[in-house]
């Protein structure tokens, strides 16, 4: 059993998508960020960094309980555990990890900063908004270019690289109110993943958590 500590965020939604795709039994334990529950001692004992998501796998390696944080690391762990959404081929596995790192090092931070400057920063922060919006546009171009050459980010098959990235592209569209514009390959990829049953379920979970409010 996986105990998933999560909330309605793009990083949380990666794990909702993955667990719904694989059918692994899990218990969702909400960590209400608006109420500061990520800073509670009980959660900090699981992830001292105070960030969601985190998991406790009651049947971890060697049958022992295993605690893990960082959404990218958890995706790789679950992919290896289930044998799903990561290639055994060395080249494709490396590409999968490359695109996960691209999401975690670039796509997520830039879109997250854009959202902050649009919704939380004090007035007069046009420079911040424009800086992160332009960088977001550039990153969308990078993704579109990759998807012109490949059906999915790591290759022909759907992988955890797509699962890691899709919620942040969704945030670009829904949270920061940007568009995918004339990026046809990115739009094709985005729409196809949106229609997957596991993605639909994950979005329902995301929305239900957000409705709980601060």
C-alpha cells in the first residue's frame, strides 16, 4: 500500500496520474497547503523539506517500509516498482530521465514563478511577470520542438516524462491563463493525455482537493 501525501498542485497531480494509471493501491492523505499542514511536525517527519508530494510505501524494497519525497524521484520509483511507463532500454530510460529533469529544473519552476508574480506578489511587479512569461513561452517552444520529432517526450511510448510534464503544461493554460498558441505538436500531445481515463480521474482528485480551500 502506498500512502500518498499530496494536495491539489501540479506536482501532486503527477502522482495522482501515475497511481491511477498503474492501479497501485494507495491511500490519499491530504496535506492542506493553505492551512500550513506541510509545516506540521507529523509531515516534516516524512519530508523535512516540507513539500508535497511524499509517499510511504508499506511494502518497500525488501518488504520494508520506505519513505520517499520529490515528485520526480517518486515517479521513477513507482515506474521501477510496477514495470510501467519507463523503458528497460538504456537509451530510452536515459531520455525519460532527461525530460523529467527538464520539467523539474525548468518547466515547473518557471511556471510556478509566473503564477506567484501574477497572483501573490505586490503590485508593480511587471518585470517579474514578463520575465517568467517569456521564459515559459520559450519552454513551450522546446517541448513543441521535441514533440514534432517524437510522439511522446521520451520516445514513441507514453512514460513518466509525460506524466511529470503534463500537469505543468495544464497549469500554464489553466492557472496562468496562457495559451499553447500555434504549437500543434504540443497541443496534440496535451489533448491526447487529457483524454486518458487516469488523467481525468487525477483532475477530479485535484479539483476536489482545491475545493477544500485554505
